[in-house]
C-alpha cells in the first residue's frame, strides 16, 4: 500500500551498444553528452507510459534524477554524405509560395551530416518521486506502450532495464547498488585491483545548490514546439560495491615488510 507523502526510487540500468544523449543540435550535427540527460530519461519514461508527445510532463519533469557512470564507453562519430542520385542540386529548408521546397542557392550537390554516439556505455539512473507514481512508472518500463530508446530511436536498451524500486534517498540508492559494468570490464578491473569489494564511480546528482546549470528539463515534447527549462546539478564520486570476491593473495602476509599493511590494503 502506498501513501501520498512517501517517496521511492526507481533504478534504471541504461546500457546498450549505442546511446546518444543530446541537449543541443545544429542543422547537420547531432552531438551527445557523456551521460544521460534528464530530457532523455523523461522521454524514455513517457514512452513507456504511452504518453503522446503533446501530453503534459509536469509530474515526470519534477522527479529527482541521479546518474552514476558505471562504464563511460567511448565516442563514435557516424559520418554521412547525402546527394541526389539524379545529379540534381539538393533542396533547401526554405519553401516557395506554393509550399514547395526551393533548391539550394548556390546549388549544393552534397550534404554532410554527423551523428555522435556513446558506444559500450553503462549508466545507473536513479529516479526519485512519489511512491505511487514511481510504482506506475516501474510497471510501465517493464511493460512499455511505445518502444524505448537510449536518447535516440535507433538506440534500444539491453536488459535488464529496470532494477526495481528502492527506499531511502536517491544518493543512498546509487551508493548501495552493485557495479553494473559489463562482465568483461569488471573481470579486467578485478584482475588489476585484486577483486576489491568497492569502487569509486563518478555521479551527477540534482541539487538546488549545485554549481552546474543544465538546460535539459523538458517542458514539452510537442512536434515543432519542443521547449526546455534548467536545473542545477553537482558532481561527486560514490563508493559502490563491485560484487567481486576479494583476492586473498593480495592480503596474504608473506613475512616481508608491507608498507600498506597498516592501511588494510
């Protein structure tokens, strides 16, 4: 049973071959931020809930958001050239009195576009809000009405996407959840660090007193009328459990002098 004043946290594992979290674009260039935007996460939740693009977003935009970077991935640039197979000049965005597109002037026969993606990245998103709304959103993510995407429709998420609800604060939930990196990355890191039990991971948390302002809070997703407002965030590091088994050999006393013994390393 839920109560109106009780809050809950929904954890989402945002992982996939490609992700793209743009907060600005210019004609033929679509960039991505190094971590998910609030507009992207709200868009995913709205799609899961079956909300049309013109639907109100006040309740979703008002949710708290924290992002933990479990695996940063790397940037991929997708470079395209576009031309008319008949050899004719490309059309411009301008139209004439008959609402027909005008040809480019001066004539342009090749158009270059660039799209940027994050490849092999894994993020842990914590969404905090009223328990009733969070419960509804968790069910929606597990049974989405519209296809879900990681910032762009061509970027579907891998499973599991929803890790369920947690009690306590948003930051506590991000600290307690085990590291979500891929098995290959975790195994390689464990070999270098003796399967240490905890790892420090960068995170971005919403904070009214934060020192960074981001213009990525959606007001409307309506076609032709997409609008956004700002929020404040702060950056930090969170120590999270790795889920790895410690290597006893790294802590075994061999009889020699160990300068790190007093530090418990």
